[in-house]
C-alpha cells in the first residue's frame, strides 16, 4: 500500500478485528463488543482477514494461527437437523443463537441463503489463496446440505414458525444474484436466481435502473436497490458484463442526487447507533425513491446516512472518478482510533456520525483497499 491514507485506513479497520476476535473459536463479533454473529458477518470476517494478510497488516504466522482456530471450530460446529448452519451463533462459544441473541440449542431459527452465499464466497476465496487449507475447507463445506437452499432454481431460506420451520424464496435483484454466485463457486447452481430474475426498469432522478418485480406488496419482501450487493459482487467475484450498466447507473444516480441537493449520497443497509438500530437505505424500494426503512417497513427519512463502506468501495472501484474520491475523502477519518471505522454520517447536518461500529464496515474497507492494490483483480480469484 504505497498510499499513506490507505495505510492509515487499513490499520484503523484492522483495529476492529483485533478487538473483536474470539481466541476460543476464531470467530469475529458482528458488532463491537457483542459476542454474536450471522454467516454474512462471518463471511465478512474471513474476507477482511484475508485482505489484512494480503495487505501486510498481519504476518503469515498470525494469520495461519487465527485461521486454524476457526477451522477447528467450523469442523465441530453444532448444526441443526437440517444440516445447514443456524442463522446466528455465539462467537465466544460457537453455540447456536437466535437472531435476537437468545440461546437456540436445537437450531430452530432456520437458515439464510443470502448469508450462506457470502460465507461460501469467503470460504472459496480462502481455499483458492491458501491451498494448504483447502482439504479442511472442503470437508467443512461437505458437512452442509447446500441443496436444501435451492428450490426450483431459486434460493430458499427458512425461519421459525409456529409449527416448526417455515420456508420461503429468499433474495431480490442484486442480493439474490450475489449469493447465488457464491453457491455456484461450490458447484450448486440456482439457475433462475442466476439467470432469470424477474426485473423491471424504473427511473430515479432521470437515471434508468433495474429493480426486482417482486416488491413488498406482491411478495411480502421489499425489493431494496442498494449498493452492497453490487459493490461486493464486483470486488469479490467480478461482475458479468450484463450487470455493468446497472452498477454504473447506480453510481450515477447517487452522484446526481449530490449535484442536485449538495448531500453526499452513498446508500446501504447498515447498523445504526440509535433506534431502530438497523436501516435499509436504498435508491429505490417498493415504488419509492430514496426510502429509509427499518426491518418492519417503517420509514425513517430523518436517519438517512452516508455509508462508510460504500464510500470506500466506490473509491476503489473507480479511482479516477471525482465523485467516488469525494466520497472517500468524506469518510477517511470517520473512525474511532481505538475501535475502528464508524458505519457512516447522518445526512442531517446536526446529527453527526452514525457511531455504530461493526464487522461489515471494517471488513469491506479492507476488501476495498486490497482490490485497489490488485488493480481490479477480484478477491476470489488468484492471479
């Protein structure tokens, strides 16, 4: 990393890992100081650790020691009878937990196909770059009945119902394809999710974008169009040519909003430092432009915020784009030096930073910086 700003950013982001790595399990907390995580979070932890190793933040010896602890945990990880990892685990004990962080010894929370997709991208990346661990990683993945996550060519997840698990198609345009490509890396192909998503064209602030036809009214799940899946897809696996207009227009519409309003715009789903503690901030969802909604669908327009992880990712993907570099400059020092990067800054000028500190922000910063040093080579592939 020749750039001193990049070096400083990488070190700040790595501080989160140093504070939140659990020596007994090798797992990393999803949120600062809370020993709990989903598999999306653990995917981020693995990819962030890989980036830190490649960037020279930790030695080969330390990286190997940490990874061996985690692999040992994953080899013995308690699984529900469905043979897929439960939605959440305690990172200090590697025991099954609910999404609300209650004990779930029987694994009644079900699984998330989207979370598992990210976790599979991470495991594939490790296997590719560190072949000495590939046999153990293959054995870990072989424990999972991944085909249970595919039905009729779509991704399926599950959750607790009154009479056991309930099952549903999971994922909307962007997230669905990102996760499906994660499964495809392991030979599990969800053809409809990959190649036949039901899309429609919409226009936001003069920019044409693709969104999922399946919205809250028609399907019971929102069709959030936000940055995360497209940025991660490109950084980690590379985007298909067919998706190139979508990511370019996604950037353009956010740059247009800044030009029109003076509000730096980089949307994302992320943790908040205040109620409701989690927000989906999207370019478009359920017929609305620029909605900010909680998990129950309630709107919180006053809590829109600039996403730190999105700003770093855009700046690494488009190093010569003025707007992307303006985003990066705005978040370069948005950190607690002892804890890592903050999730973002609220758009309302009197509200200041969104002080939530979590694995996804800090891992994606590290991934973005590695991508930048690799001159656009996706993380999951070797040179």
